[in-house]
C-alpha cells in the first residue's frame, strides 16, 4: 500500500473545478480512488454523478474555479 | 389469491414480504439467487484440527435480526395510531393560553378527520410564527424509527422543517458518548465521532488474531448497529479457530454466555480503573511495544509515572488497587494483562469498536481514552493488534457508492437529490437531553454541537437558549419514537409537556409510544411496509460519521422498499403528512418539487452508482441489488498505514493522515492531551491525563448509602431503540424479555442471587426499582449472570405505562430511564451517563395493577370509529390480529372485484 498515495487530496472536497470546456464541477465525495462530482449550473447541482479517477487526464485538466 | 412478494428494509435488516389478498402473510430473509454475485472469499487459518488453510465465505442470504422478522406483527400492532386524534379538552384559544395543558398525559382523545387535524396544525403554525417568529417552533425525531432514504429523519422531516424555519434540537451521540467526547483527544478521529477505522480487519482477524477482548460488548444483541446478524458467523469462525474470547461486562451478556472463554464482571463504572490496573502490569513487567510508543506516543512517560504512583496522588494503580475498585481479583487482572500482551489481541467496546455501555457512564470519556491508550501500547495497527470488536471490517467494493442516511448527498432536503436545498433560517438551537430544562426554566446553556465531526474545537462552542434576539419555543412537534425510555430522568418530560409554555404539541408517529399521549394533535403515520422508499442495509452514509458502515455486513444490499400493503386504517406516509401541511402553508409545490415518493426513490437511484449497475425497471422488479466485491479487492486495513508508516490509504481520511499523522494536535497518541490542555485545562471530568475517577453517582458517592444498587441499562436486545418490542407482543413471549401479567408486559430486571436473598426476592417476583427520581415495576430474574451490586434492565422501553396517567407515578412499562440521572458527564462534557444510576430494589407486595392502563385511550377512539373494532387486549392476546387481517382482506377483495 505504501506506494499508493491517495492523490485525490490534491483536490479539495466540496471545491469547485472547471473543465476545459467550461463545465464547472463540484467534488462532493472522494472515495478510495475516485472523485465524485456533480455539474454546477446556476449555483445548483445538476445531472448524474460523475466519477473521475484522480490520476486520469480528465482530473489533470481540472483547474480550481 | 395471488401471492405478491415485495422487499423492504428496517433497522433490523432487509426482508422479503409475502402478501396475499392485501394482507401480509409471511416475512423472511432475502435469499440470493444465481444471478446475484458470488460472495467474497477470505483465505485464513482452518478450524482447530482442520487443514492448513481454509476459505471463508458468507451464506448466500441477507441475515436480518429477528426483530426484522416481526414486522408483520408490528404492522398490525395493538398500539397503531389508527386515526388522527385531537385531545378532548384541547381548546383552540386565539392567544394560545388556557388550553388545559396541565391535563396533557391525562386527557383522552377524540377521532378527527385528516382535514380537521391538518387545518388545526397549519393554523397554529401560522399563529405562533406570526406572534413569536419562526423560532417559536421546535421539532425532534427519535433515532431510526424507520429506515429508507425518503422517510428518514434527515430527509423528509428535515426538508419540511428547514423550509418552515424552526429551532433545531441538536442530537447528542447517545449511544457512545464517552468515545465521542473522550477518544478524539487521544487519537483524533473526531470526524468519526471517536470511532475507529475497521476497514478490512475481518481478514486481518481471521488470519492473525489470538485473543479477542469484548469489553462492554454484546454483539449478538447490538448486532453492529444496523447490520442484523451479518457478523455472527464471523465470530463463530474465530471461535472455531481457537481464538480466545474474553468478555468484560457487569452482565454476563448473551454473547458472553455463548462464547466467552472467560467473563469478568467489574463493578459498573469502574472499567477505567481496570484499564489502569492492566497498564500497571504492562509497565512494570515491560509487556508493551516500547518501540511503537517511542515513535507514536506523546508524553507517555508522564502518564506512566501517574500509573506507577509517581503522580500527584502518589497511588500506584497496581492490580490490588484496581481490585478494590472493580471487584475483580488482582490475580485475574494480572492474568488478563499478560494474556493480552503476549498474544495477538484485538478488541473493543460496544457495537462498532468504540461504543458500549461503559461509554455511557460518568467516567465514560476516561475509559474511552484509556482503552485507546492500551491498544496503542500493544502496537495498534500491526497485524492482529487493533481496536476491532468483531462486527465490522468485511471486504467491500469501496468504489461503489450509494448514499446512506447521514450523507448530505442522500437526503431529499438537499441537492443533488432535490432541485433546491432546504435551508433553515433560524440559528437558535436546543440540546436534546435538556429540552425540558430549557422549556421549563426558560434558559439553558451548554457546550458543543452534539455531533462534532467537523472539528475537535466544536466540542467547546458555547450555546445559550434563548439565543440573543430570539424568542422562546412555544410549539413542539415530536416525530417518531419516545424519549421516556431513552433520555434521562425522564419524568421531567411530563412537567415540560404540561407546561403552558408549550402552547401547542403535535405528535406524529406510527405507534402510540410514550410521548404521543402528551400531544394536542396526533398524526398517524404508516410503517415502511405501507409506502415506497429505498435504502441500503447498514449504510449510515459514506463520508458520514460511520463512513462505510456497510463493512458490518457480509453483503452490500440496496433495497427497493416496495409498498407491500396499503396504509392501514387512516394512517398515511410521513411524506404525505408533511406535504399536506406544507400545502396548507402555501408552499406545498416547493416542498414536493412535483415529486411523489416513488419519484424521490428514483432520484436516489439515478444520482448514485446504482444506475450504472442495474436499470430502474430491473431494480424495482427484482427488489434489491447486491454489489459484488471484486475477487482481488483493494485491501486498506485500518490503522496499518500508521503502524507501518506509509501515507494513509483508508477511505474517508483527512489530508494530514497522508503525512502519517493522527488527528490529534501532535499527530500522535496523546497520553497527555494537548487539545484538552488548550481548550479545557480545568475540565474536572476530562483531565489532560486520562484517569479513573469514581462516578459522581457510584459506589463511592454518599448516595450509595441510601441506594446501594447500580443500574445498568444497555442497548436493548429485543428492541431497536424504542421500536419493535413495544409494539410486537410476539416478542413478549421470550422469558428473558418481558412477562405478561394481567394486561401489562413487565420488563425483566436481573438481580444477583445473594442480593435477592437479602431482599426476600424470588425469580419471577414483581420488584420495584426506585430512587428519588421515580419508580419502575419490573419482574425479577434472579441470576448469577450479574455482578453482585448490579441491577440489569435493558433501556429503550417504548412502553410507558404510569399507574396514574399524566403524573410522575410508578411506571409498569419498563421505562427504567425514569431513574437515570439528568446530570451530564461534566460541566464541559455534554454526554449523558444513564449507566451511572444508583437505586434500591424491594419485592413489590402491593396490589398488582389489574387494568390495562396504557392503551385504553386508543380503544376509545377505535370503538368510536368502528363499534366492532378490535381492542388492544384482543390484539395482544391473538384474536384481534386475525380479525384485523380478515377485515383488510375483505376490503381488498371487494375493491379488486369492483
């Protein structure tokens, strides 16, 4: 286990992050190796649950909103 | 005659319900079919005398507690509230005065229509809020009176009251007070409210453990909280391997008599002294992990000096000293200490490693801290060395997420389940154990936020009622369950209800529990079996205080709680009731967002991982979903990261754990607590060094001269809080539970034969437990299973049956918490201590109450509505139950044939 650092803590729980296409995501939960997000539109959480692996390209493209 | 099978889930676990012609015929566990996934397999030691290695896998069924299988009896129960009811002498005065509030508890009721009851409730809300402001209404729920994410108290109830605006009542962590208020100051875990992390420790135990310490722990009774009997098999496996089980409890409890290799029965409230005696042996004999403590302990030597008698009290806490306090022979304490230290030992207190009755004593915080310190001394986190009490830590797919009840993401009060989150505009609060004090005195101050998972500093926030700028409370809406059997010194709740300060009282419940009879308006809710909901077995909420509590199960099961039968009599779902009131207040559409209960259920499916695993149609048709555990599941053993010094890899952890630190100020096990030195250096109940302190109501207090017995009231075996036992006469036939005598089910209280002989008490006699706070009539069980100074009677009686209704008179229903002290653990420790109760006991030689006191009010209303109605006693004694089912069946068949 020692070599498996929980990289999701590079992201803030309940933080807002912007994707390259402008979509804003709120990280509502971080499970063992997954960030769980919902899209934020007009201040509201919308749509289905979005799962992002914290080491994925999609995660790397997120910037703090 | 077609049989319909639906599924549901209650606090006792998931169930399958067979209905025929609109009535429930049978309830059974859910048996998994060939399409459900394989169970996990753990490779470990074999049974004694078996092959070298063995594989362990769970039975292919959900394993609910027996109380879940009595849901049929509970649905057609004698004490169902059948109709909306209004207190007969309630007067709707325009100013809220002169409403005969002194008669609450005494008055009888009349049947009302739903429109009449709901219109009255809406009028009173409008009047009171217009007169005093939104804060004038307060509301409170019982814990876990129903299961399911729509109907749960943090969902529908919270949505309604937050939208309304009200004075919130903060819950206290009443099941594990000492661990909440104590343990975080030794090892952090405030975000788990003092509980430890048990991830993957079942495998660790099966592979490594040699001794189990079951301290104040009766797992077959408390069932890991909400996990039914899922973990019973695990403990059998350990037993069969030859693991030694040592039980420490003033009551030789049901698990202990089945399994213990050795039982220790300490004098109640002295467990912290036993901890110190064990520590003394380890320190003087060098039987602890010095390297581990040198690396991970903070100010250990100062604490060790105290144990060795070099502290201010100059008293060595040796086994002889501990014997004086606990009553356990010094030789036994030495043997226990040596066994613990020389074998791989796991253990814990109470149902999830950090709960248990010891935590609910005056010295509960110190016991919790000392217990953590003992496990730290043996290298907590190393294989086979951990806090783990045999009820949690099964393999689980941590990457499957479905919400649990305490998860803010899984409540209809909040986004994303709701389109709009409901926000309470009122900041004023009350504290649950002291609601009567606040209402009666008009002023109350306390520390803490109840559940303080957001930070250790929250334990020390100051609250005052009424909050500056706010008015006092004048309306109380009580929802589900009863505090007469679960809170403290509960006769004071009677005084509160009868106070004119409370101008209006509403009670909304399924059954006519102890507090319903004090209400002005009673609103009948239906059971889980009569409405739609959705829920997961044992999921209290990932990210919540018991994150991943489903590891208390062998299987992760999400259940579609289908409506098995129509709501009985005039009862309605809680959601319907709140929606109706909201409609009358002008915001019904905002409350429902246009959704039915079934629509809300679907929201939980579509906002979780469940929608990726199974379609809505397949899920609702099958009725449940079992989440598979991958064959090579990711192991994240609790505390291993800390012991072995790698960044924390367990779920639900904090960023500082990735630096290898605990959640204390120093990041280490604090044997002298820096957080207490900072926040509360003068705290008399929680000193910076955790020490045994004789209870303020215990064997060393002056009061013991008058009241020599010590009452313990553990979590109940035949109830879940106040549910089931009270409404399920089938369970009263168990001799260890209650004895039905002339219309009343007397609770069993246990007494040692030596003391029984002194008092002239024989097994089966009626005995009166009493102190200055009240008296409760019970039936005696004379048994060597209790420590000699102890009276044992399970807490949480849902039956409250005072012989003089409406007065603080003798109770024959078994509400032993009438006798418990209202005093909190300490001036800065707002935990309750029901297991620090002194009392005396006598053989009862008065006339046996001959009337069935407690439900005549229900009979009156039922007979008004239907002259052929079944009375409570008819239902209890059998024939009324069948009559109800026959009537429901006739109505159902008539409706179908139309």
